[in-house]
C-alpha cells in the first residue's frame, strides 16, 4: 500500500505553490549613463557589467548600488538585490526607493516574517503597504493582508499593485470571478503593470485555462521581451501539460536574462524532477539554498526530491520547515507523511495527517496514507475502515482495493482479501501492481501455482517489465525450483542490466547456492555498465566484509562515498562501517569531513556522536547529540543518545531528564521506556522498573518486549521462578531462540529442569537445522563439566555460523577447561566481534589470567567489571587476577564485593577463590 508520488502530479502542485508565493569614458557617472542606455536596449547583462565597473571605481556610489540592486531583481537575483539595497540605504541614497527595493528583495526570497519586521520602520507608502500585504498572504494572515491593501488603496485608489493584492485574496477565498474583476480593474488603472498582468495569467491557469494564461504571459513579454518571469510562467504551463521539451526552451529563454536567478534555478529543478533527473534537480536546489535557504517552493520541491532519492531524513526536515510556514498545504502534509512511512515512523505520519482527517474527507489519497500508517502500527481494522472510505470516494481506483485486500488478509479475512485483490484486477486487468499484489498474496499463502498463473496472464502486456520476472523467480524459489528461479532472475537482468534491484536478486541466488564469487561477478558486470552505481559498490563492500576481506570492504565503501562527495548516504555508510569494524578514530575523522558538507544532517550527526562515544570522547559526543536534538527536535532518539552519554558520565539525573524529554516527544517509545527501566534499576528502584514493564505489557500487548523486561527484572532480583511466566508469554508472542534460552534458564533455576528440557526438545524437533538447539545442549554439558561433548557441539554450530559470538565464547571457555591451546585464539576472536561485551571480555581476561598473562588480563577484567559492576562472577575473576599480580588488598576488596551476591557466594567457584585467598 505504498504511497506513490507521480512526477508530473508533483510538478503541477509545486508549480502552483511557486506561483502563489566597451566605454566612452571611465568615470562612475559615465558608466552609470552607459548602464541606463544598455538597459533601454534590453541588454541587462551589459548594464550589470557597467554598474559593477562604476562601483569598482566608487564603492560608495549610492545610485550605482541602487540601480544594480534594481537590475538584480529584474534578473531574478534577489540575494544580490538585498545586498545592494542595504548598501544603498547605508549610503542614504533616496531612502523611500531603497526601502522599497529591500522590501521587494526580501519578498522574492520568501522570508516573509523578516520582510515584515524590517519594513515596519520604513515609510508606509502605498507601494510599501502593497508589498507588506503580499508578505502577509505568504504567512496566511489574510485579514491583516487585506487591511494593508485597503490602506494602500485609501492612499492611492489607482494602485494596481494593491488591487492585484486584493485579487489574490479573492482567489484564495475561492472567489475567482471577484479575483478576475479586480485584476481587470488593476490592468485598466495601469496597462503596463507586470504584476497585474502576471497574476492574470496565474488566475487563468488556476481556472484550467492554459491557453488563455499563455496569452496573458505573452502580453507581459510584449511589454518586456527580457522578462524572465513570463518565460518561466510559460515553462510552468508546459511542465503541467507534460510538454517538457517546450518547457526547457522557455527556461532557456529565461536564462538569457536571468541565468542564475532563484526562480530560474527553481523552474529548472522542477523540470529536472519532472523528467526523473533527481540528482540534477537536487544540484539546482542546493544552489538556491545557499542564498535563500527558506524559499518555500524550493523547500517543498527539495522534500519531493529527497523522497525520490531516498534521503528521507533530510526531506523530513525540509518538509517540516515548509509546513511551519504553510500548515494548510495538503500536498506537503501528504508528502511528509509518505516520507515518515518510508522511514517506518507510522505514529509520526498519522500525527502529521491528523489535521487533514478531521471532518468530511474528500481526498482518497489522504485516507490511503492514513491506512498505510495503521497497517504499520498493526491496526488492520482501522486501516480497512479508512480504505472503505477511500473506495467510496473513488470506487474505480484499483490501488484502493489492493490496499484493502492487504488489510482484510491481515485481519484473517482471507476470502475477503482475495476478493478485493481480484476486484482490483477486474477494474484494471492489465495492472501490474494489482497482479503482483495478488501473486504475492498467493505466495504468502503457500499457493505457488496460483501465483504463477496470475503472473502468466501478465506476460503478454508486461513481459518486458523486470518486476514481473523477479517475482516469478521468488515464487519458483518457494517451490525449490532453483533452475527456474535462475532463468527468471536472468531474464530480469537481461531486461534491466543496469538496475541494481534486478541484478541483486541473481546475486542473492548465487550466495544461497554458496557461490559468493559468482555473486561478486554479477555486481562487477553491473559496474562495467554503470561505473558509478553506488548500490553495487556497497554490495561488493558487504560481500568482502562477509569474506573477512576488510581492506577490500573498506575500499569499496570508500569508492562509493567518493562517487558523489556531496552525497550523504554513501558517506554515512562508510562512517557506519568504520564503527562496525571498531575503528572509531577513523570514523570520527571521516564524519568530521562529512559534517562540513552536511552540518545539520541527522544521519551524519548520529554516526558522528556514536563514533565519539565509542572513542571515549564523551564531551564531544554530548555536543554532537545536542546538535542532533536541534536538527531533529521531534525525534526522541536524539535524547536517548544523550542519556546514554550521561549514564557513562554517571550523571543519572541528567540521563533521567533526557529520557523524560524523549517520552514527552513520543510517550509510546519502546526504547525510551526500556532506558527508563534501566535507570530505575541503576538508582535502586526495581519497583519503578517493574511498573514500566507492566505498562509495556498493556500498550504493546502484541509484542514480547514488556514480558521480556519483566522476566529480566525478576532474574536480576534473584526470583527466577517469577520470571518463568513473563518469559513464557514473551516466547508465545515471538518464538525466537534467544527467548527460549531465557525461558529454559529460568525454568532450570526454578528447579523445573524437566519442563526446560521438554521445551527445548520441542524446539529442536521443529527446527532441526537451527544451531540454537546445539548451543543449549552445549551449555548443559558445560554446566555438567562435560567439556569434550560441549566442544563437539559448539564446533558444529560454528561450522554453519562462524561468527556466532556466544558459540565462540563458550567454545573458548570449554577449550580452556579441557587444556586445549586453541582457547586463547578463540576467545580473542569472540572479543574482536563482540567489542565491549563484559561477558565476552571476562572469558578472554580469565583465560589470560589462567595462562599467567596477568598484565594483559587485568585491564580487560577491570573494564568488564566496570561495565557490569553487579556481575559477581566477573568481579571474582578480577579479584583472582589481582591476587596473582600480588595486589592482595585490592583482590580481597573485589572478592568481598563479589561475595555480597549470595548466589555467587554459594558456588564452587566462590569457595575456591576464598580458599585461594586464605
């Protein structure tokens, strides 16, 4: 039920948004005179050169400053116009005129509030009042705008600009006839008023009269053949009509007089977007952002570009900024919601849509987006109700039935769901989305033959669509027909050899068949055809990482990041790789460069903060996470990152305040509630932690998280018998091996070993190839000191999963107990993969201590003890290592702390340590 944004539909919306919102002498005076003559001849570029020459000779020439600012506005360069207007005012050149120039420049830049604030102290001439009215329209303060226009008309009844402003207000109020009459009145008062003539064209366009609108803009060009605005208006009309080549011709005409103007760059970006050339659109929008970062149409179009490029966090920030300026723009609200849904933030998406869903809703796409959000929140009933409304609005729209089919199936209403999907195909028999949705449903139901039959009917119409063959390949794979799947995937690659989405399916099949080199070759062939394909480079980096070829992995990811040095995602992936490979210093160095280009990008700030935190730079991490909180003020995760640093700094009250803020942003945030429980435990308040667990069990009743938390808390409190029920509930909700391990461990600790073994036997029967069963059996053998049996079982696990950290850790321990020399190397590999995991560090440190490498063992065991101060067995090992070194006082102190845990004190290990210290 994905929300699709069609390029031309977006372009039409964005276009509407944009529209509504050689010298005879070398003295400054002669150069000014030359500039005026050149302007009269229509040579604006030549005039601009002469004005700059005049200012080179006399930088304090107020008239030259004013004329250059005025010319800059005519050429669409509002940034330069603002600068020159301010200099003219500083030089006190004709203040009323310079004030009007500054007001118009700020208006063109889209910074409405700044314009109103600065012009409040200026002379309130009719022209200034009209400009202020336009700014108030931009802020949607329509009553105040009307007062400004009326004041202008009271002072000058023939003010064409004020009459045009009144016409805009009438159009906004949907009084199109009144708007037309006021526009004609303005033109009658001043037949050469470009503002009035331009609005006439805009109004005709809004009334779906494109040819009459085109004629109105032609009248503007008759008056001013170099008017870039009129050419761009023509381009907007062509973009909406899908005449993209004609639009480019109109833009090229505008570029002759205003090549780098804000509106020219914007219109070119809009055309690039309409052609699907999103990177070119992004480049032009970035150029606009340097001079006019708050230009509303550019913010909206940038959000749409980010949606298509997948740079969703940046898009979200831009769209939120836009909606702060124009909260009533339904398109922007839908685009932001779609962006949030893509980043799996359905709750935020529904909050964004909430204002538009009040009362009678006439926009089916709003209802479909809200339904998609509810599906992601596992509320298919609510989704189905919304989709029923959407279908009632447009009963012949197939995507609505496709989405409703998915909701009905999620509700367990399989027959109704299939009926909806078949209805979609009945409405649009040649609809590939409807056919693939139905085929995927049959595939999920295990009915591969019907899925293949549905796809076969699409061959005649869509046989050249790679998506059809990719899905057929997946269906054939479900039948274990790998040869058939290979043929289907190969056909998809033949049709789209430069598409990563198709090539990756064939590469994945090679990996499934244990042919990693073949998979690698597919990606290399893709790069031969598309040398800058970042996804292929990233995939090759991931393959190299899996093959433990870390230098090659880094090279591919570094190459991906250099394809487009300004692109955010490849750069962030490289930083994340440095973190994953435990190179925090390198990650910090790299992300520092990334942040020079993207100083406020949430993704970049997040990776930088994590890198600083991992490298031990807690003040730097705190500062970076604070910037992250500023860049994403509504994202609770930034506050949780801050809280994690505060915990490391032992600032528990500060951490508590950060978690509280995170919960104020999202009261249902599971990570925030889990950290809230952790803090309660750290502060010796187990009852508060338990209350959090019980709350999660109610608010997240379909997830295991609340029950898992309660079980963990009961175990920590030494009450394994009371942990069994919540662990059992967690395992019932999500039958995952790690939950089963917790459940069986609690059962054994509660003297219910037979039940634990029965649960495990049932799991092993249902999952014969799952290594977890062997892991469990190995743990039982370790507990029984049957180390050789455990070693055999763990080696079998690692043959299938060589990077299983827990298996490596337990195997290292078993090797050590069996006096096997492989113990140390195995423990070192486990620690390299696990990083700062106190349990894994403890195993390595203890093996080193037992092998008399005490100097190496001590810092590892100390860090493990610091990370897990309540783990008595770790503190006991640290105490033993201190004793071996000869620091008996510190050893006794650590042992005493360990023995405070009565459960540890009763173990053979504790008794052995006490004897050793006597």
